[in-house]
């Protein structure tokens, strides 16, 4: 499924696309800016190219401005990975549109639960608010994670969400 609104499109792409290196680099820099290395759970482009991952790119007038992925971790359950919108474009509703797209894709794929890990630091407050506004609730660490004071784990039951 591809979504188009005005000059913004969201579609499934390879994370190895030649024009995505800058977006990946900005995401990595943002994650390393406020999080100890042992608490960074992001995946690089090669890891995001795995068969169990659906990777999406948000483009504005053809330029990559955001990304996000769904990683299937159990039957019916996926994790949102590498969700990022360029800092200079935040506050325009792009992250909300990207999240809505990921959730729509999860429903189309027949998933019943979507979870995520985000930072617990104050610099992640906007992301936490975005996820809570979409219906995500705090949860314990899920598949592949353990307790981490720098991580907040959240989940959304898609069968109960509007």
C-alpha cells in the first residue's frame, strides 16, 4: 500500500536505496546524541533489509524525509523499528502520518499487535506522546529486549484499536 497526500508519499522501499544513506545517518546521529551505546537498539540499513522486515520511506517532492519499518517478531506481532522524520520537518504532522501508515500496513498484513521500544529520556517525550496519542500503552520488555532504564516499551492491540 502506498499513501499520497499533497507532495508527501509513503511507500515500501529497500533500506539500501542509494538516496537513503543521509536519512540513515541522521537517524543514527539522533540516536547516539542522547542514548548510551548499550541502550541503542536501532538497526542499520543492512539489518533492515532482512526478509522479516517491511521498510517504508516517506518522501516530500521525491526527497526522503522519513522512514519506518515493521519487523515481524512473532506470529501476529510486529515491532516498529527505525521510525524517524528529519528534525527540521517535525511539527508538521509527518510523524503521525508515517505512524498511521505503518499501523495500516500492519492491519493489512493481518497483524494483531504492534510494539516498540523508544527512549525514556526527556528528548524522546515527543515520540512518547505520538505513540500514546495513537493508543500505545506502556508494557514490559518484549521479544529480544530486557529491562533498560533508557528504554520505554509500548504496545498496541490492533484488534482493539480504532
